[in-house]
C-alpha cells in the first residue's frame, strides 16, 4: 500500500534554513559580490580578482540615429486617402493643385510605390527619386526640406576654382 508523501516544503516548515545548511550558504547574489559587473566600483579591488578588472561605468556611446525610426508613406496610400485628407483639412485644395504638408502629419519620407493622378504639391522631409519623378509627371511638385541634391560635395567647387586660377 502506498502512502501519500508530503511535499518537501511542507516538511521543512519550522526549519530555519530549509535544507541549505548554514545560513551563510544560501543567500542571494550578495554572497558572491553581486551579479555580473556589480560590486566593481570604488571598492572593486577587494571584491573582484585582478584578472577580472573591467572598466567602471558606461562603455562607448550610442548614436541617436540607431533607435530613430523613419515614418514613411507611399504615393498609393496618399492617392487612396486623399479625399479623406481633404475632409479632415490635412490637405488643402488650391488653384495650383492639392497642397499636402506631410511634416505636419509626422511623416518623414515619401516613397514612390503607386501612381498619382491628381496634381499634388507636397512638402516633406525626405523623398525618394521615384516619388519626386511620379509627382512631377502628374504636374505636381515635391518640396524636400532636408536631404537631397542641395548637399553637394564642396570639394568639387574648390577644384573648379583652382583650375580657373591656373588658366
């Protein structure tokens, strides 16, 4: 006949150490000076052996661009939602075309997937070459705020000036 065995923790009720022997044996990470690089601060020489000396504090730097996400929109999505954008006054219908400021909508870049049938005047931070080409083919205009062709290499200008002086 089998007897139901009580669980170990219920049998150790009343025991100070619950089967770990001396009190000093079963402590948290304090027993070994912390976890990982902990405890290697001002008094680190006493805690860690000399062959495990690691630099204290943060190491290196983090570029803010690594974590920055660029929000994009395709021309196809603009074409689909154009009427809705006009109703919500996110886009304004003018004499020269439909004006759309994507920076106010917190969109960073315009991409060229899809087709444009309306004349659009778009202001955006960045735009792909294909997107600009498609909007201009439909009679519109894309104003790029940063990036693009305005940042040309200044060394080319310096070389041209040097050649003119030689002549």
